[in-house]
């Protein structure tokens, strides 16, 4: 049982992804991100200018830039977690020299020290809308495993 749990945790921590959708002004958060953070009711977005990273961390409802985790997000393949903020996404992309009309995949790294996931902007990989849909489908598939 312990080994299975360890393997499941490693699989979750190896697949921490979000997408930044410039044209739509949206951030799509993968199901493994929620799992790695302990399935909080709310998450917050923070920008680390020092590390040129986007951070996602658990928070309380009243915190600045807090977003409620959708109900049944982990249980249903049909429920996604997308945060819309055209100004936030546009500024984040522009400040890091990325095309504000493109979609980017970012892979994250969990930090035990602060209980957050870092998504380095410098590793943003441009993807097509079709690849983005496939990524969301892959995320739903991994969730069902």
C-alpha cells in the first residue's frame, strides 16, 4: 500500500501543469496541481519577480487573488478549473517577452518549504489550441487512473 501511494504521489508531482491562454486571458489549472496542493477550497496566484515564476498556493477565501476550486473538479472529467483575467495574463506574458495572443504550457515544481507550486515563466512552451485541448484531455485521463 505504501509503495502504491508513493508512486501515485510521484506521478502527481511529475505532472504539474498549467496553461496560459493569452488570447482568452485565462489560466487553466491541471487536476494534479489541485492534488499536489492538498485539494484546497481556494488557491491564490502570485508572481515571483525574483524567480520569474507564477506561484499557485492554497489560501483562504478573503486572500488577494483567491479563486475557489470548482466543485467536483477532481471527481468529474467534465469539470475544469480556468481562471479568467485578461489584464493579469496579458501583463504576465508581456512582462516576460511572450506573445500575448498565444497559448503556453508551463510545468511546475512543488516546494515543500512554502507549500506552493512554482511555474517558471522562462520554460513556457508555446502550444496550439488543439494541443491545449489534448493536454486537458490527458489531465482528465490521468485523474481517472
